[in-house]
DNA sequence: AAATATTTTTAGACTAATCTAAAAATTGTA
DNA sequence: TACAATTTTTAGATTAGTCTAAAAATATTT
C-alpha cells in the first residue's frame, strides 16, 4: 500500500509530533530521517497529495488521521518484530532495532495479527515501549525517570529514554534490565549521581546521565 | 549487500538453471520474473559487471559461483521463512509463499542463523522442498512422483511439483498433506487416473494430472 | 525598519529499475 | 542460400527517491 520510504517518513513525523505539539518543520524531519531538506520538501508534497498529512509551504506539516493511522501501524509492526527477535530468537535488546527497521515494512495484515497472537499479545517491546493494539490504541505508561525517585524509594525498571545501542549495552552489563527492582539508597548532592541497590544484592553508582535515561514504575 | 531486485533475478536464474543445463536466455528470465526482455538485458549486464553471472550477448547467461551462492542463500532464507510461517504462525501451506517472497530479502546473517536454530534446523519447507544449509549444501531428496507408483505400492507424501495456491488448497481439502501414507489401489487404464487409499481410511480418485504433481517417498 | 542569518523551496541532475518502439542478430524454413 | 519469424539488444522515456546549488521566504539582530 505505502512504500518503505513513505512509511519511514510518516513514522518519523509521528514521533516528532509526539514531542512538540506544533507543526513539524522540514529540517527536523531531515535530521531525524538522515536526509537533506530538499528531499523532505519533495516527499511531504507527495504525502500531502496522498492526504497523509497537511502541508502549508514554509509552515511545516501535521499528520492527518490517515497519516497517523499508518504511522501507528508501522510502530506496531516495529515493536512486535522487536519483541519476536528478543523473546523468541534471543537477540539482545540492543540488537533488535536495526533488524526491526527492515521487518516493519513487510506488507501483510494477517502476518502481523498472527505474530501478535504467537507472542501472546505483548503490551510492551523489549525497551519498555508500548505496542499499539490492532485498532491503534496505545496504553499510557505511568513510568517515571529514575532520577525523580527520592532516597529510599523503589521502582521496577520498565523502560529507557535513550535507545542507543551503547546505552543499552551499558545497562545490560550492569544487570540493569527490564523487570529488576531498584532502590535508591542515596542521591549524592555533589554531582546528583545515584547510589542504588538492585534486587537486594548489588550496589551500584549511577551517574545522573544514566539515571535520567532509565524509566521505572514507582512502588509505594 | 545485493538489492531486492538483484536477489530476485539471481534466484530466478538459479531455478531455471536447475532444470535446463544450458545457458539461460533472456526471454525465459523475463517470463519467470514477469518483466520485459529489455529490462532483463539491462539487469543481466549489471549482474555481469558485478561478477554474479557470465553473459555473452545473444547467448544467454550462466551464474558464477558467487551468483549461485547468493541465489542459494536467498532460497535458504525463503524456505526458512516459509517454515516459520507454517510451523509457528499456523499459516496454511498455500499462504506462505507470497509473504516469504518479501521476508527473504531481509538483510541479516544473524537473523537467519537464529531463525534456523529456533525452527530446529529443519531439512524441508512446508512444500517438501529441501532447505539449503548454512554453507549452501542441499540434500538430495529421493522422492518420486506418485504417478510412478505401481498398483499395491505405498508412499509417504513428501512434496509437490506444482506449487500453485490452487493446487495446494485442493490437496489440503482432500487430506493430501505432507507425511500422510498413501497406497495405490488401482491405476485406471482408461484415463491413467489413480485410486488411492490414505492412511488406511479414505479412498480417493486422483486424476493423472494430480498424481503427476505429488511427490512421495516410496516405501518397500 | 533595515540588515543579516537561517530555513525552506525550486531547479536541475543522478541512480535504479522499469517500459515501449525500433534496430540488429539469430534461428527456422522454403 | 535466401527469406521470414523470432529473439535480443539498443535508444530514449518514465518514476521514485535522492542530491547540490541557487533563489526565495521567514526569523533574528541591530
Ligand atoms: Mn526500535
Ligand atoms: Mn523498541
Ligand atoms: Mn515458496
Ligand atoms: Mn516452498
């Protein structure tokens, strides 16, 4: 139905729209998709003709309902494939994204429905991101960033803000993986670093940079 | 490494080469790949420059070792994905081919290795075709077509010659599926049709056309 | 408000893959 | 062997997606 490239543009614009509330400008898309502004102008004209977004010259773009639907379907496919790669094929969580970037463009509604079923209708992908449902519904997560926890508070690691391979590998090598319980023992006033305890055992020192990129579900 | 289109050409030429032993001519490729002869000429020039095949003007093409390797890898990917779709996602055997045509072009050696492992290193795909190994080895099957069996002989259904969706659906609706034991009760002299018994129960009348398109492993 | 800087669009070109129509080569037949 | 039929190649166009360089519009400073 829509090309590889069209789906990638829609997904990129959708993700930018999630953060900004204003119309998305050409440059932002160019940076996000690693291409040139001139190419973006060409493509958004085309997407606009196909009623996937609204485009006003020099004013940026906003996805239509149709465009948003296609974007969310692509995100759904991406996250289901990531889950498959991690849960069934034993890929580490830092390796799944690049392959899912390819798999998300396979065209077959039945394939995605059956994959979803096979995976047991997972709610979140290996990075803790919610997987949109068949009808596009996205469950809100009530996760907070670890650096918001007070001394003595506990959370379950539930996601990441930074998705870079480097960061994910760093977390994994320190047993900071999804589902682990983590308790803040001390917030060091000097550099805002965090001393934490993982599952009653290991004590770790986390830089503020790291603490700001881990999402936890707060326990009371 | 190689584009979607290049892989499709190599696979098509490989399959034609399996049957003919002579150089493969332009028209045969055009028909097999559903394109025009002029397009084929352009593409084989390109594949020749990339050392994937040897091309002599007006004389057709022969794959090089490299070209054959890429073709076999593509066949391997195709058949592993078909097996995944059938065995894990419960697609019927007539539905797997079209989706595998897309999946076979996903680029990741690690993905294929892990998929192979996940499936338990299957030797044959859902249509009974052998799955090439990681190093390109293809096991010979000693299957014969059902119409070669004599009255009283028994075979295990092990593959199909015709891969069309129509034929596969027809077989399935008659319980003629891989693994079933089938015994030839009578070969009707008039039209060379076959009266067969499946697994000790059902008796079926198969046209010669059908019998010529079923592969069986002969039992003694 | 004018000048300057930045962003966006346009113009024109390029690549991969395809097509149609015409020319050239090969094959089959009288 | 010559003529006709078929196959293959070439020439020139097209489409999707991309790029660079230049022009136009918008935003920021003075
Ligand atoms: Mn991802
Ligand atoms: Mn993810
Ligand atoms: Mn197939
Ligand atoms: Mn098959």
